[in-house]
C-alpha cells in the first residue's frame, strides 16, 4: 500500500509540476516578447525564440529522451518484470531515469566506425536528414492557448500582442506537417544507400516504400478533420473543439472523426517505423538502414524515432483529443475563475498530460503487437486504410453539407464509437463447431 | 502449462483486427496499472507468490543479485575438500577422482604423514574450475566422501585465469565430517592428538550419505526408508 500512496503522490507532483512548468514557459515567452518590444523588434519574434527553447528543446527533447527510459520501464511493467534498475543514486534506482545519462555517455563515447567506399558526404548527412525534419515538426503543435501579453507581464502598453505556447502559426498548418514529415524519408533511404551495405540498402528501400505508401493515407485521414473544423491551422482546430455539439459534450475530433483518428494513428505509427511496423529495422533478418552507423550518428536516428512519438502524440492531441481544453472542467468556467496566466498554465498542462497518455498508448501498442509481414503492411495501407480514409472524407463532406452545425457528424461519429465498442466488447471466439467421434480420435492421437 | 491451441481461420470479428487490438490494449493496461501502483511480493519461490488479485503486482521476476532463488538440494556447486575435525582433509590421495574425471581437471600429488605408516594425504590437490564440466563423477568416485559439490556456490568470476585454479588450501573448507568406519578413527592415528580423536569419534556418523542421500533426491524418495522397508519385509517373511 505504501507504493500505492507513493505513486499517487508522484502523479500529483507531476501534475503540479507540469502546471508550474507551463507557467514558466508562458513567463519566458512573455518576458522575451517584452524585451523584443522594448528593443523595437516585433514581440512575436521574441515569443517564438523563447518557445523554441522551452517547447522544442525542453518539452520535446526531454520527453523524447525520457521515452527511451520509459520504453524499458513501461515495457517491464507491461510484461510483469521489474525493468532497468541497476544504476543506483543514493540507493534508489529513481525509476531508471539515470539510465538516460548512461545511454547518452555511451552513445557519445562509442568508437566511430565508417565503412570503406561509402559515399562519404551522404553517409555523414543522412543522420541529420533523418533527425532535422522530425525535429522541426514540433513547431506547429499548439501546447497552450493564446493569451494577451499584458496579462502575462502586466504592462498595459502591449495590449494587442497575443502569446501562445506554439513556436510557429503558419497559415498552411497541417500542410506543413505533411511536407516536412515526408522529408524524413530522405534520411533513412540515403542512410541505406550511402552505407555501401546490401542489408542497409534493403532497409532503406523498405523504409522508403513503407513511408511513401503510408503518407497517402496519413494525409487523407486528416482531410476529414480539415473539412469538419474548416481550417488547416492546428490552433483553430483546438479552439473549434471547445464548442459543445451534443448537449454539453464538446466537438472533440475523436467524436467527429473516429475513423479518421484510427487511420491517422495507424498511418503515423507506420511513419515512425516502430513495431509493429518496424520492417526497415528487422534485427533478425536485415539489421536495418542504420547498420553501418555507430555512436551518436546512430543515436540521432534512434532519437528521431522517439521524437516522432512525441510529435504524433502532440498532433493527435491537438486534432482529435481537444488540444489544451482540460476536459475535466469547462474551459470557459476556468477562464473566468483563475487569472489568465494560470488559466494558460492549466490548459498547457492538460495538453501535456494528454500527450503523455498518447505516448503511453503508443508504447503499449508497440509492446502489444508482433510485427507485420511486408505484404501485410502494404495490404493494410492500400486495401484498408486508404479506402477507409477516402470513405471518411466523403461521409464527412456529405454530413456537413446536410447539417453545417456538425450535429449530424457528431451523431455519426458517436454511432461509430458505440459500434466499435460493441464489437470490441462482444464475446471472444464463436463456439467451436461440434466435432464428430472421428475428429475426437484424431485429436486424442495428437493430430 | 501446455494446452492445445485449435488452428482454425480467424472469424469475421478477428479479421477486422481493430477490436482485438483494443482488447489487447485493455489486457496490457490491466497489467501495467497493477504493476505500477502495487508493490511486488518478494518471495523467491515465484510459484508461491500472491499474484493476480487487488493490492499486489503481477511481477514474476527476481532482482537477482539481491534476491536469489534457492537451488535444488542436488545442485552441483563448487567443489570442496571435506575436512576432518582436526582440520586435515579426509582425502587419502587415492587418485580415484582424478582417474574418473572426464575433463582431467584434477591434479593430485600424494604424500605421507611422517609418523603414520599407513595413511596418505594430498600434498597438492588442484582443480581447474575452468576446465571442470561439473559432471560430479569425482564425488561419485570418492571412496572416502572427501570431495563434495554441496557448497551451493558458483565458481566466482575472476579477471585472471589463474584465479580459477583452486588448490587444496582454497578447496578445504566447509563443515567437517567423520564416519564410524573411518580407519583413522577405529585404530587411531599418531597424527591425531588423543583428545581430538575422542571428539571425532563422538561426532562420527554411522553412514556415508552423499549421492544417495535423501536430501539430494526427489522429495519422498528415501534410500534409507526403502532399505528399512525391505529389511522389515525380509524379517516378516522369515
């Protein structure tokens, strides 16, 4: 029972810590915006620079590196093991977190091995090409709501400027996501090509064919959400998800677009090249497109996968799970109750909590499923995901054409969710067909 | 526990794939939550652990160096040369173990006690633990119960190969053993002081119990009990 109490305290501490951290982020963005404004520069630049540091370097990088530990520790908990606990700090293993430092040290101090006759330039460039696009993706994830600058800093002269916990707010929104995400295929396929290794080449070819296939359904899965929310910008999608649609239930993306959610989640999972879609890196057959990479060059590719988990969690949270709306309390009520800074902090913290839950879900699926065969992967993409996504687009469009207030769409989505729940909850296998005496004899003989 | 799996094609619900994945997530989540919130039962006998109920985790592993599973009594561990109560080895340097050893990892040099005209003793008794295949033939071959593998230890790791070569000084350890039929107890020995001899005689056991000992056998199987039964049967039939 002491562990139960400790874990509950830990969860409470983490929640409070996330709220505090978000408040610090807002203060950093507001402070730098204020400094830029007093220097005569646009304050939004200052906020963007502060957000790059706080969101991309702190939130994204730290959660990605913590995920490397979480993958071991959470998988251990799922498999009834104890998990990594050998590095002890003052007698406690701290949940395996010191392994982060040990892993980084190992990656950085490993011997650099370079294959002979590799294409040197591309070989050196590939890890950066795999890492950089993934890294840049987090720029459009809206972690916190836009707040007026004077509410954060308290200086009335800067009233018009709004500060959001979002690095960039491009008008293209999700198109930016698709454009940059499809760049990361260059890193993997170039790594496979430039290593001068046939196994690496096979891995690179597999990676490129898999990623290019799934980009189609990835894009089409989000088209339904774009139609429903009438916007490409993630921050506007999040705002639209705050409006009630059926009674008090807000118009969450997962309610309006359950099929889009499933297809997007599976496609993005395939894009991140992790189990059960880890064909490009089968340890037992071809080692993978990074077989010739050692040390931190491998580490960059390894980290890119974990960053993709964080990105996917962020996008799913923003598009399908209501973004920064803390669903346990009403957003408008919260806005009027607490001061603007704490309103923003609580909202951003609820976004982070949803993100953590989505990361956990991805690791769960990664440890749940065995990997697909390659033909199964392509079949899943072209024969199931793509038709489902296209049908979803047409049904969404038709429903919005009939009823622009999204009520019909919400009812269709609710019906789909109920149907999925019913099929899931239905009893396991149908009872076995009756076996005649002959069959029994065979079974007893061990056939 | 083995059970038969019926091999039949998936039904429609299973071919839809998503419902089964969601069920799988549910199963894993149940394990995760239980293991996350509840402390584990640390009983090294894992089958005896409390599992699968509210308030305990489902854990089935040991934190190895701190917690260890007990070995079976028949476990063949590191050799030891069994000492007598006076601290000398029981070994009489008969070379039986070295002859029986299939790995030829035992080296013996025999010597004689200067004051005792009959008994020999090993001046050198060296076992190369790296070469030993842990077959236990030396223990079976020994007529004096002078070498045993009952220490329950692994041979400890070392950075040098030389440290894996165990000589008589390292091998001679563990509890001393004496038997009533030991020749040095029955006729006495000039190398054993008189008061020590009395103590050894007092502690001597009647039987030699190593390989067919009930401790080293399947529970419920006892050579001595079976022998007693047979004796009783023979007495009754007369």
